[in-house]
C-alpha cells in the first residue's frame, strides 16, 4: 500500500474504555503540541525550553515520590507554563533591553492568560494550577496573586524551580549555557524567599542521581566565566519563619486545596 493510499484511509475504529482513553490522550498531546508550536513561532526563545521545564518538573515530582499520574500532570504544567505569552505582543516578547513598568505589567499578565487559554481543556486539571501560579514566590512577593508558602500549589512551586534552573543552564543567543553547580547554588541562595527549599533540594538530589547522557563529558566551561544573574536580589536571605511555613506543607500530593483549585485565590 502506497503512503498516499494509507493517508487516504479513515482512521482505524476501536471500541471500549481503553480506546476512549487512548483517543483522549492523543487529542491532548496534539493540542499541547499545537499550542507549543504556536508559542515557539511567536517567541523563538522558548524553543525547547518548554519541554525541558516539563522534564525537569517531572524529575522533581518523581524525586518527591509523586504517583505516575501526578508526575504527568506536573510535566504538563511545566511544558505549558508560559503558554499565556501567546497573548503578549510579539514585539514586546522579543524586545532587547530593559522593560518599562508598563511593559513589565503586560508581561506579568501571562500566567492568568495561560490559565484562560487552558480553561476549556478539562483533562489538564492540576497542570493549570502550575501555569497560573508559576511566578508566585514563597515569600509572597510574586504574581499574579502574591500567594506565599504552602498556599502556592505544589506543582507551581516545582515548575518555578524547573523554569529558573533551565533558564540558567540552557544556551541563549547572548550567552553560553551555565554549568549545573552554580545554577543550583543560585537556586539555594533564593530558597526560602523565591523558591520552595524542598523543591530546590529535590532537584539537586534528582540531578545528582541522574546518569549522564551518552557521550556527555561534563558541561563545557565558558572561555570567560560569566556571572550568573541574581534571581532574588543580591541581599536575599533565607527567612526562618518562612521556611517553617513552607516545611509545614510536605508533599502529600493531596494538595488540591483552596489554592490549587483556584478557590479563595481570585
Ligand atoms: Fe512565565
């Protein structure tokens, strides 16, 4: 049978719950891929970043002992975390140079816009909470709702760490990739203010346990060491009471609380 003839055939018909589940999964994957392609066309910077953040988020969730279904929800949340940037003007997304206050305000709408884009896709569930809250900070200084500590859904706290780590360790057009160690050090410096320390340490453990990729001989050192960007300000300090507040919310993976469901948040 020629490829052209195969293409003209109707899809194979299947029956039963397993078939329905498979069709739903395929439809979900196709939808996610279409959304990501649209975002990458608009903002080439995000090429590959979305999938890497999804993979890193899944790595953290596995390290925390999450069941398989939740790992996939966290992965999906990481993959789609910036989908709301579809609503940001292209010129602003690609702007070189500092942003004005108004431009920053527009960009900070993207978590809410992402939540709006995904609202009609019921199967996303917890992944949407990660999209909506991935720029919250555990000290309450993030956005869009200024949630703090354990009120931030766990999936969002995971994705925040994965997002920052990939941003520091992947190659950008204006600089080479940074090694894992200084990036982890920066995450640890910001643990307790910007990031949940539990998620940072889970990432560190997962990376330490991860076998190197075939042929990988360690990250190449840049010819001239480049300083890492500071994620949480030069004087960020770990706050004792805040750490206690975060520690009071261990990863029970039953976090569909008010924050995760969006109740009491808006
Ligand atoms: Fe974002």
